[in-house]
C-alpha cells in the first residue's frame, strides 16, 4: 500500500481509505499475500459507467441542438465602431 501512497504525497492511512472506497465500488480487486496487498484495476465498471454517460450525452446533445436551432446565428458587432466617431 505504501507504493500507492508515495507518488501522491498522502499518508498510508489516506491511501488505504481510498483503496477501500475503490474496492467497494468494484473498480479494483485486492488480494493479500502475507503483508503485501496486491491491487488490480477492474475496468468493467468503468465501461458500464461510460455507456450510461453516453446515453445522456446523446440525450443532451439532441436537446441542445434543438434549442440552438431556435435562435438566429449571432451577429458580430464591431466594438471599435463606437469609438471612431
């Protein structure tokens, strides 16, 4: 666990808490070999989350595109025109 904590400038206790949260979320698997805790990433839950977010991305993209179509294109205004007199 200390190898995980070292690059992030955090205490061993903080790293342990983070690992436990990731383990409970199913994002990592941990096995204990003697005094060594071996952690491995499990990408499957991330793929499920990405699929869920993708559906919402399509949903909001379609809604925002429809909203955008309701408004005329922006008109550029020359800010310097007021100062030329």
